[in-house]
């Protein structure tokens, strides 16, 4: 019996679907990158996300994000 691997990208995509947030080609690209985090590590995952243009700035905050901030960022992705 093989151990099933947790896929972060799939988990985020399922959550977005439950919240009725659209799924655009950029979202799909990020989903695939995040699914590889256990294989390639956090540093390489961040490098890959930056390479495809994903930015999540923490400027002007105290390094904490609310759920509302995260959902807004996900919604804004598909409006561009």
C-alpha cells in the first residue's frame, strides 16, 4: 500500500471552488507548481512562483494576512 501524498495546489483549488472563486490559467499554473512543493522544497517552489509572475507582497502589514485578504487576492487573480 502506498502513502498518498498531500498536494497543496489541489487543496487550495478545492477551497477556492467551495468559495466560488473562478479558476483561471494562472491559477492552474500555480496549482501545478504548489503540487510539487514536497518534491522540490519551499525555496524552489517560491522561485518557480516568482518566475511565472506570482507576487504576494507583505509591505505595509505586520506580516499577518486575514482570510479576507487572501480570498481577495485569489479573486483579483482571475479579474486581470
